[in-house]
């Protein structure tokens, strides 16, 4: 029997059908309601390699979630496994706190080879707890101690604001206030104009808030920004705007913190996303891919910022030795094989095809991306275009896109995610209303695999669009027609790279 994605459907695998059926049920009964991915992705993975995951039921999936971006080289890449085995077989300690070890030394040396030149020459590294949230909190502590100020600036829609919310309620946050600023975007521009005008207005807002003595916001200890908002809906900031933020903060002696948790290690088509704009931040927050699939977070900062932090309390589980080894292998492989450059080239081709899909279907509001980060925003197709643009004949400019934004459709996005899963494709949802279908394929994805991913996603979106139009539902009824099953079956194996 063949599945919707062209894969062989196995009723019962060597792991036993009861595992496939029972594990999610037992998880639901035993674990808290804090589960997230398991709710939308009822899969019991038992094997994985590269882009592919095999479930306990024998089905194989193309994984464009990639551990929420932590798997730059995909699942179980040989160089990562070899690095982990080498540490395990050596008898080296797996837990060494912040003691100097050969594994840590190799990681830091490789990390410094990849850092932006302006920062690498004057940088220090701080190992934090295992999650990106820990590194965000560490960055806040660092700049507060260095500047003597307490307030922080962040942007609406930013994922690290989840960490700032937690930090706001911690014992160490007495007097801390995080002020959110508008983030530039075209489709849902906060000023309703988009394009270069919208970008300029967001920059002016930041300047005005900082320079107005009665703005109500305290002078900040730092400004934290993502060059591409990933969880916020895959929204790339214009390079000109990033340079403007650097100018604004430098002129006012405000440390600029670049959050590279989602965007680092080649994901956006540059090794670090800040390199697109050419800016040098004062602090960089690194996690996810930096650990080569294992938990690790790192703070890189200008050496003069850390002079007040000697002996400051730190996390117990920092600098995990296995994660450091896996991270070194990942950094080296991405650098030596030019995977950032490949992400730029392949990503541009994939983005072009996704935008063609958006032109054909009214339920797609906007397609965004940079490198191998993609977001497809689903909107209500029943809400018509503005009369002014209809008269103008779809100019396609950013300014017109901003006035043409339609209500988000999270129910359609969820339906697309379900249809993707039926076709053997794993995707994530994000954005402010959970209406953006996000794709984060590994940097090792082959051209043929990329085509298969786009085939399955296109089929899924088209099926949802047909179902909504024909039945007034949020998804299709019955089985969808699949045009690309043969090619999908051929790419079930991991990438050969």
C-alpha cells in the first residue's frame, strides 16, 4: 500500500504496531499540557538520517522542522556521530563545568574562525545553560553590568521576548523593563505603508524613543534584535535597517545584541545573519545548530563588556562536552563545504517557486524567506483585495502589499500542516497568529529533495485551497490528488552529501 506522499505504508514495523499506537496515548496521559510539537505531529520516530525520519509505523517523512532549526546537517550526520563517539570512547569527562578541556578548546578555536572579523578580533566567549533562553538571560545580565543601566529594548514578534518575559519575573530583574519596538515588515507593516518608507518609520520610532526625554522608556542597557524573525513568521529585516540600528546604538553607546539562535551557522545563506548587512554587533547569542543537534548555548561579546562579570554565578550544565564535540564537527563541516553559500543559492530557487505558488492561490498572503528559512503566510481568501490595488492592476510593490494584507487564517495553516503530514512532509507553524507555515530544511538537502519538499507542500496548500473553496471548510474532504508521488518516493533516502 502506498501513502499520500508516495511512501510505502507499513501496518506494523519491527518495532511493533502497539508502539506506534500506544506511545502518543501514554504520552498524553503522563506528560503535562506543555507539549507542543507532539500535538500537531502524532509521529513516533524510531530512525532518522539526513532529511528523513522513519516512524514506528514504517512511514518515512521529509523533515523540514529539523529539530526547530537545531539540525544544520540533518539527523545523525556521520561527522557528528563520529565526533560524539570519539569523546565517548576516549574516557574524557562528560561533565566538566567550565574547566578547560581539549574538546572545549577545539570548539572555541573553530567558533572564532567563523565569527565576523570585527568581533573575532576582540571577542570573549561565555558558555551558558543548555538553551537559547539561558543565553538571552546571560546577555541581559552582561550589558546591565557593563552599562549600569537596567532597561532593555526588543522588537515586537521576536522569539527572544519569550525569554525576556521570563526574565522580567525573575529575582534578578528588579527594576528591569523591556520596551518593545516595531519591527519592519511589508505585509503587515505596523505603519500601514511597508517598503522603504515603512522601514524608515520603524527606525525613526526607535530614534525618537531613545532621544525623547519624556518617552517613558528608561535609557536601555542594550538592544536585542534578530536579523530574521523566525518564530515571528520568518520576517527578514532589511540590511539597510540593520545598519541603521547599528548606527543608532553605536551613537548612543548602547550595546547591540544580535540573536543568532535561529539564524546562525549558515541558515540564512551567510554563516551569521548579521553578515548580510555587514554590521558588527557587540554581543551575539548562539544556540540550536551551534551544538550540532545537542543542547548548547554560547554568548560571544566584546571583551570590554565582560570586565565586571568575573566570578559571576553561572549555570551548572554549561559547556556540555558531547555538544561541544558535535558543535565543532558541525561548524567545521558547514565552513569547509560552503553550506552557507549553497543555502543562499538553493534557497533563492526554492523561494522563487514558493512565490509562484503564492501568486496562484488567494489563500497565500505572502511568501518570505532568506537562505533555507521559509515562511508561507495563510490568509482568509474570502476577503477581497482593496479596490485601489484592483484598479492599479497588482503593482507588486512592497507599499501596495502592506495595504493589501488580509486577516490571518491559522485554521488554514493548521490544515496545510495536516495535509503536509499526510504526504510525508513535516513542517512547523509560526507567526503572530500561528498562520505561517515554516520550513527549516537541513543545509545538506539535495536539489532533488528540495523539489520533493516543494511538490508536497504545493499539493498540500492546493488541497486545502480546493477544500475551502468547494466545501467552505478549512481542509479538503477525502483524499487529495497527488501529482508527484514517484519523485517523492525516490528521495526517501537521506541526502548523499
